[in-house]
């Protein structure tokens, strides 16, 4: 028997992969904004949405980029979602219409549910989606199973890892 992480399935994402998948998300969003296909702004859900939002803003030439800081995890344990920092009111307007809300992953949907209550007309997009949270986003690139833990490159260090089936 081998000692495994508490997450039975791990999906490791490299910097190259998050870049490719974020560009694919940008291409999927291109031309679908409410202003002749354009989007007014991007709001990244920090921290995971920062890298995808930067890539998408570059690909779609969106210069207005803001953040919403939501805490819904304490290390790897889920907690109630709380807004720590809201985006500028003039960026969001009354309801978020014309704004892309970008995050790396929708898991249970609790984080985006809170943000959607604040900005119901924003367009919610994530790079990755799990089944429980998939209904919280209009656009995503890759779906993974609910019991998969995604290891993002900003959470990892280069080091040796034992094979799954150590011989």
C-alpha cells in the first residue's frame, strides 16, 4: 500500500498548459460580448483567476482589468465564501453587464455563486470546471471529475515524485 494525497485523483497543470487553455477560453469568448461582440472589462477572481485573466485580456485586447478577492478555501479545506476585495463600482456598473468574470476553476460553485449574486449580468468563465459547479459558468474549456484535485503551476515546485505504482 502506498501513501497517497488525500485527493485520490491529481491533475497537474503546467504553465504551458494553463497558457494554452486560457487562450482557448479567450477564443471561445471572442465576439460574444454584448457590445458588438466586445467585452467592457475583465474581473479576475483572485488568486487563481489572475493568470487566465491576464492571458485572456491580452488575447481579446481588453485593457480594463480589475479583481475580486474571494476566500473560499483555508489551504485545502473549503469554507464559506467571503468577499475580501470588490472590483471598482464604475467597472462593474449596476449588475456587471458586459464584464467577464474569470477564474481558473469552478469546483462546488460556492465562490462564483457569491459573485453572481453581486453581478448577475456578468459573463462567468473558467478554464476548468467540475460537475457540481458547472452551472455557475457560461463558458469553460475542460471538465474534470468532482473528485479530481487540480494542481496549478503556481502551487507547485519542481521536485521528484514517487510513481503512482511504486514497484
